[in-house]
C-alpha cells in the first residue's frame, strides 16, 4: 500500500495535504496547551499574572513545585489513589473474568436468565439517592468499600471478556475434558493464559478509570485522610482552595491568590506524570481490547 | 385422549427438563457457586436493591421511618418538578449539551481515523497516535483545571486573542467549552475503534482498487466506508442511548455560579437537591424521570435502526 506521494494523482495530493494539515492542527492543539502549562509552572506568580509567559529566567522559580511536593495532602492523595486503584482493579477483574466464563458457554443452564439480569442494569438503575441510602445502610459510608464494591462488577467488561473467550477454539475445552481436567483447571490453567491481552486491557481500563474518577469519593468519603488524589486536585484546581498551609506564609490576600493560581500549574504537571509515563507501555493493548468489544457491540 | 397424552408428555417433558437442569447444576456446581455468585451478589445488592429504592420518589422520605414508613405522596414530586419553571431549562440544558455534543463529537473520531489511514509510514502513524491518545489519560479534574487556566482572563486563549474575557462565567460559552474540550480529550481515543476497523478492510480489495486507478475518494467510498459502516452504526446507537446520561463529573467541574444558566443539567441538579439539600424524595423523582427518558430513547432508537438496517438491531 506504500504508494509514493509523487506518483499520486493531483486530487489525491490535495487530499493528502489536507489530511496532514488537519492532523497537524489537532496535534498542535494537544501539545501547545501542555507546553504552555509546563512553562508557566516555573514562572514567578506575580510575573505570571501581570505579563504571562516570559523567557527572562530571573523570573523563573521552583517555588510551586517545592510547595506541592512538600504538601502532605498531595502525597496522601497519591497513596490513597494507588491503594484504591490497585484493589479495585484486582477485585473487579477477578469478578468480571469469573462471571464471563459460564456466560461464554453454550451449555450453561440459566445463561439467558443471567444475561437479562445483567443487561437490565446497563440501562436502568436506582439513581443517586437510593444508592447512597443503600451504601449508608450497609455501613459503608466513609469506608474504602463504598469505593471498591459498588462498581466492581462491570457488565460491559464481562461482555468483552465473554466475546474473547468465545473466540478461543472449542477443541481446547474438549481436549481438556477428555484429559479429565475439571472446569477450574481448564479455566485457570488453559483459558486464562490464552486471554492475557484482554485481561491486561480490562485491568488498564479499570485502573485508569478509578485513578481518574472523583464522584464516588466525593459523595461517599468525608474523611480528609481517605481522600484520593482527584479530590485533593479538585480543591486546588476547581475550587481554588489549596490546603491553607500551602499559601499561608504569604502576607497579602492578593499574593496568596497569585500563589494559589501558580500552584495549579505545578499540580497539573505533578499529578499527571504517573499515567503519562505509563500509558505508552499500554499502547499495544489498546487496539485488541477495543476491537474485542466491538465484535458484539 | 390424544390431548391428554400430549399434555402428560408435555408434563413429563417439563419435569425431565427440570430434572436435567438439576443434574447439570449438580455436575457443574462450580460454575454457579464460584464463577457466577460474586457477580450475581454484587448485581443484586448494588443494582437491584437501589432499583427498589426508587419508591422513595413517591414518598416524603424520612430517614428515621424508612421507605415504607414514610408518607406516600404519589406523583407529587414529579408534578412539582415538571411544573417548575426550572424544569424546562434543565431539561433543555441536558438535551442541548448531549445532542450538540453528539453532533460534533461523533464525526470527529471518524474523520481522524480516515486521516490516519492516509498516513503512509506506519512509524509516523504510531507516533501521531501516541500523541492523540494522550489526553484520554488526563483526569476530568485535571482537564477542567487546564480548561479553567487556559480560559482565564489572563490565560493563553485571551493572550492569543488579545482580549480579556472571563469565559468561565459566560453561560453562552459553556457548551462550546464542554464540547470542544471533550473532542480535545476523547476524539483520538475514540478513533481507535474506527482505525482498527479500517485496518481490517480487505487489503486485496484495496490493492485491486488502487491498481484500477481509484483515487482516494473512490477508495473511501468503495472499500473503506463499507468496512466501518457497521461500527459507525453501533457506536451511533450507543451514543444516542446515552444522550440523557451526560457525564456528571465534567459538567460539575466546569460549573461556576455565573454559568449555571447553561451548565445546570439534570444530573447536577439531582446531586444538589438530593445530597446537598437533603430533599431525597424530590431528587429521586428527578433522577427516575431522567432514566425513563433514556430508556425510551434507547428503545425507539433501536427500533428505528432495525427498520433502516433490514431487521438487524443491536
């Protein structure tokens, strides 16, 4: 398919130029704000507010990074987010992979019933208040369980895993049965090792999803010591209310506000670094995971 | 006589089927107890019990007396919401945000996929994709933080325009901000599914088309579009089905006191009325109303597509 550009007909050349231009613009729209924020995060807060970006390096400072890095709440947030995300990924992937197995078997009695039971929950739910009252009645308010258990079973991911299982040749299972392997042995020793790509994909989705969400933590966790990173970020970035200790040494209200503004830039950079470093390593799993989901729709 | 016989054979048929099922369940008990039970329990506890809880919508809910002990008020909350002047505004805000969002955000990844498919070198293509996927890994909070910074009166956008608007306080700017930042974040990621479908397009068919001298437009019409048509359709139905479930997280994080006229949508209203004001019954009623519209939309969308697509639905 590697036709040389110079050999293309003229109308195609125009389309190619158009394609590269649009892609270039889109990439610029992604990269420029990121560069702007990186640069701005080093600039003295007063200069930043009065004249914006500057390349006069005497006006550059690391104060925002120092304050963010030495802030205990950010680190508590990181720690909590990591704990919640890892545990949630383990629980959720386990439950989902297990349930997908019987649902993938044609001979499984009750398949239709369970299918309807699960699919209904994709379209209909009790809503915010009934769920909140349930969590409250279960005594899960302000506990890690409210965050971990409520969404642990994902019907969508179950369908994706099931579709993937069904693509594994039937002979495998028959051979295993003839050899006298039980269902457990077949599932854990034969099926799962063949499904590693889809397991990695689902695990990545669940991890990133939990790491980046804030709604559940906002409504179910009040204790500051239990808050995940995104809630700490919300206070700094959205509510412009960093923890008082981060800005309290400034004399005037104006100086505090300017510093709080600068802290946002450094916070954005620091909080995004872990996933930005990790995600290129996941790239090979993106395509197959998404396609597995598309097969069944 | 004959009828009696068929009846008995039906009965024994049923009985033996039940018998077979029981034997199957005993033989394969692991499938039920180990594989299914965790998922079934989680579904019943966290999905079905709250569904029963929607009864709160018909009561003057009192936490001490519970759902059944609370005063039954029928459709009072619904009529109160539907007849309030805010109702139309919140409903329209929700619908506009999702419908305009769909119109703009839906074609964007398809266009990107077609463009990416034109990149000849697969090395460059991989690098471009890496950049395009990146925003997807930024959290909603950080995204909205970036948006607020860039759009602040002294931010990058105003710097480029040479103005000093405070965009975050302008109701008329809210939807544009919401939708544009959504495309910025999601279009690259959403294009994966179409890129994959395009790469599955028959190579031979495409090579034949090129040999026959088909130009790019003709290649797209004859080979590439047919290859992704079904994917586009499925994605479209699913997006329409989610029209009323506009993300709470982002709308709430982009709200300011001054842009509420455009940014207050049903889900943020449910949250404020319910958890911040403690008006449980009313909040549940509004949420239920939202869910019902969503289900109706989905079912009708599916039947329309069935008609258009020779009886094939989703």
